[in-house]
C-alpha cells in the first residue's frame, strides 16, 4: 500500500513541476513527463517481483506450457507500452504519430501471438 | 444443479420399474446370454460381471455400479480441475489489462491472445469429449443389436409373431438413424460450433455471434426432431396403453428435463411414453436397463463434471477478464452439454425400445 | 530508477525553462533555443539509459 501512496505523491508532484516547466519550454516538460512515467513504472515493477514468484509457482503447478502463456503476457505489455507512448504523442499534439504507435502496437501483438496460432493449427491438423 | 438431480434420479427411476414380480418365462433356451454380455464394452462388463439376463436379483450389479461411479468420480474431477486451473491462469493474465480500457476504438489484441491461448488449451479436451460421445453411442448401438433380437425372438416365442418383428425392426432402425445422425451431422456441427465460438470471441464480430447461436439452435432442433419422431412412432404403434401412471411419468419428466440443452424439450415426450409403458416385469428388461446404465455411467459422469466445472469457470472469468473470454469458456461448456444431450437421448431411445419389446413379451 | 533522478531532471527542466524565459524576453531567441537543445540532450541521455535498464529488468523478471 505504501508503494501506491508513494507513486501517487510522485505523480502529483511531477504533474505540477511539468506544468511549471511548460511555461518556459514545452519540450522539456514533455521529456520530464516521460522520465516521470518510467520512474513510476519502475517502482511498480519492483513491487511485482513477489507477484511473479507466485505466478511462476502457479504455472508449474498447473502445468501450463510456457509457449501458451508467454504470448499472452507479451501482448499485455505491448498494450501498456503502446498506450503510454501514444498518449505522450497526443500530449505533444501529434495525433498522427499517436495513431501510428497504436497501429504498430496492434501489429506487434498479432506478431507475438503467431506462435499460438501455429500451435492451434497444428492441433487442428492432428484432429483432421 | 440439474445434473445431480438427473444422476440421482436415474437409479431411483430404475428401482421404481423393478417392483413387482420378476416372471421368468420359458424364454431361457431362446436367450444367447453370453452373446449379449460380450456385446457390452469392457468397463461395463467389469460392473456387470456375471449378472445374466435371466437373474432375478439385480441388486449385486446395481451395487457394483454405484461403487464404480463413486470410485471414478474423484479421478474425473481431478483431471478436469487440471485443465480448469490452466484456463484460469490465462484468464488472470488477461484481467490485468481488461480493466484499463486501453482499446477504446481499436482492436483488442490482448483478448485475441487470451482466446487463442484458451483454445489451444481446451481443443484437445473438446475433441476427446466428442470422440467419447460418439463411442458411447456406438456402444449403446452394439448392445442394442445384441439384446433386441433376443427380445424379439422371445416375443415371437410368446406368440406375438408379426408385431414383435415389426417393433424390433423399427426400433433398431431408429437407433441406426440416431447413430448416423449423430456421427454425420451433430458431431461435425459441434466442431463447427467450437470454431465459430472461438472466432467470434477472439475477434468480437457480431455476425459471428449470430452464426454461433444459429448452430446451437440447429443442433437442438435436430435432437428434438429425432426424439419427437421416435415418440410419435411408439405412441402410434400402440405400445402406449391408455393407463396413466402419474408417479412414474413425473419421475421421468424430472429426470429427463435435467439433461442440459435438450432436456426441457424432450421431457414432455418422455413422460407421455412412460405413462403408458407400465412396469417392466421381465428380468431381461431389468438386465437391459442395468447394462445401459453401466455403459453410460462413466461417460456421462465425465461429461457432467466437465460441463459443470467449465460453466463455473466462465462465471468466475466474467467479472475479471471481460465478456468475450468468459463467452468462449461458456461456449466450450455448451459443447459438452450438447454431447451429453446426444448420449442421453441414445440411452433414452434404448430404454424405450426395451420397454416396447417387453410389453409385447409380457402381454 | 530512483526518485532522486526525477528531482534532478526536474531541476534541469526548471533551469532550462527559466533561462528560456529570460533569454527570449531579452530578445536572444537563438540562445534560448540552444539552451533548450542542450537541456534536452542532457536529460535525454540520462532518461534513455534508465529506460533501457528498466526494459531489461522487465524482460528478466517475466522471462519473456
């Protein structure tokens, strides 16, 4: 819980400072915003380490194969990162760039999901 | 928990029909006992052991059947829980982003990946379930081909020559029609249903949703049509007398309506037949019923457990991972339900065929 | 990525912002632009390093 409070405090502070910097230099404000976003993500990820241990334990117990679950996890990360980047572009007023980032996120996700599709096709091939 | 009802009522139903004297007629010489026992698949033979069609005491076999079911139940449950846990792992990962509303206008690829993963996990299960359903129906058919001629011969010996022959021919024709309908139409439809459900949930297209509903409806209509025609034949051929046996018909109605998907529609038909069928007096009939229970018990148990657990998983998944993932899991459980419906219908057909022939034998 | 780093970058950002305002007020726009660019490059170097470390950490943690 402390981590969430910490993150909330950092985020609010960073937002204020970004507002101040914007008055003098909009580009610096954007860069500062980027740095703040990734700092928050880093803190959140460090919290996730014990969660990962539990998930790994569950993976081993249930016997789910890595090749089935890892595309799904990768898609989750692609979604989060693409969304952050696209929002940043929108914040800078570059709507076209934002859309391009989202599109490449979608394509990347489908690319990552391809092993799943080929596993499925293999199984269907065995059935038929 | 309709399933528990169905399963609990089946033995009770069976006992109801066994009250009254078991009249052993002079049919002994006509019956090829060994041939009939051999036609039953090996797991069922384990249960029946040396219970022959002429035994008047059926309690031993019933007791063995119940023990067998109890013994296997834990194993079946454990197997299904394994697949359910894997699916829940995927559901958990998908739930990480489902609350975030990341894909307002665009393509939800996390949902796509999740649905593909669940399909990869479940598809071999679905395939083995459909194969198991087909094999069970085939076992019932093989058994009926062994038992019914015997009953028809016995009926002929008891003096009802033409009608016995006709009834046997008609009921075995219906069993054949059912089996071929199942293997060439219904089970391929199930594969199509699975594919459609996967596509519709992965991509989220409304038209695919409509296709899914259509296939399910068609399957239910086919099964209902088969049962209605069979029922009509049995009433028209005079097997059903005017006497009404309210308790038995109510029991049958409740038991049959517990079958998923098709239960409600055929329960009325079922009770109509039973209300006129009366009580089975012959030991052969009792044997036939015990044998059907033995053949169907394990497959139906497996299917029931799978159906229930997958439905439970779907309802767990809905609040945490979003609508489409839970729809996919629900679709898989519907496939299991439809297979159960088919197998249940096969057992019910066999049951009524036996009744109609017994009616001829005992007058 | 420490919280201290954020504050360092904030400090650089505020410095650049203030200098920017001062220089453009006194009419030296090109110098304002150069200060902005210098600040950008400085912060970018630090930030990119941190981001790549973060991605390596995520990859290791999740085994992707």
